[in-house]
């Protein structure tokens, strides 16, 4: 199995590659400001809210964009079907994972995440630049073909929580319903298992090795042959959980709408504790 991750040295050795900088902060400042201060040479800024999500609404805070909108955004960023794509952020890949998942869902066959992100690139002694690709950036030819990754609806997520393993990627206190800083209702999907995605990476922001991840997920009930899925607040860090599972060699579905979609319907049950 080819790893969905790539090292800084591995990225530096690629000649023909599209690199997307997906830095983002909940509540700001805009990630593009960090991008302009310095980024991997040749990288293009990819905006989570505009390029990787549709406008917020009943579908959640970061619903999946329509195929046509995603295709247009990726082509504008230079993404092509036959060229590898590497995505990165500076937050343990928690945001870059959404770009990885979305590109894979819409059919791109060669997408990897820079393990450790921009901090790992800098730590490796590799250069950064403030140069921003402009009119010289060639439009890509990416064609969006939905269905490349398994996805869950709200009903399917609720069923999976009792029939398989549904992982809640948020902080444990949000899972327990002790705090809820963003969404109107606190708690979790009944039957879901608390699995904070921050525990998938080490202090350096790099993913744990595959064996360690397999051990972690086994302790949460996810093994080969067990149907698994993940959700979070708005479908971003849950993509990081799916990425970690992929590193471990375990397939999993993503509930893109996640908690922000679940609680949009007051008839859906909510568990706490």
C-alpha cells in the first residue's frame, strides 16, 4: 500500500507536482496571510471555506461542495488529473487532511499529505518563499468524479454508531458535552466512540507510525473487517481521522456534515457523558 503521506525530502525530490497550502485557523486570521509570509516554493493557497466547502447551512458548517464547484476551484489552483498533488498546513495536517479527502473523494488518484506540514519542511532545512504564483500559473484539467471515498449521511452515521464503530474526532470534553464552543447543542451521536484526532500525531505534528496507529484504533474497536466511520464538528478534523486510519491500512467513511449537521435536526438524539 502506498502511504498517503510524504516526507519533506520526498516532496523536494518531485519535479512535476501541484502543491496546495491549506493553512486555516478557526476564527482567523485568514490562512492566506500566513501563506504570503512564506510557503513551500511553487505552492498555491487553497482556502478551506471557499475551495473545499460549500456555504454553511443545514448541511453543516463545512458541507461538501458540488462537483462542478470543486472542479472549478481545483482547476484554478492548477490541479490536473495526471499530476501528483501534495497538500500541507501548519496544524498537524488537521486541515490539509480535508483537501486530501476531498480530492480523493472527487477522483484524484495521487494525493499525499506532507507529514509534519510546513514546520517539518522548515526543520529539514528546505527553503520557503514569499513569491505567489500569478498569471504564470497554468489552469489544471482536473475532472471531478464523485464517489472515490466512502461517505456517510446522518442516518448512516447514526446506524454505524450501533452496528460498527463511529469515531468522534473532537476533543473529549466536547464529546462528553461539557463544553461546546461552536455548535448550538453539546454532546455526541449516541453510540459513538471518543477518539480525539490530536492523538494520531506526535508532539512534532507528524503522524504516529502505522503500527502505533493500528494499536490505537484497535483499542477503539476498529480492526480489519469492522466497518468504521468518523465525524467531528464540521467534517474537517474527521478527515484527519480517516487519513490516520488510511495510514494504518484501515478504510473508513467520513460523515462530512458531522455534528453541525447532526444537531441541525432537533429530532436527532444527543448523548452526553
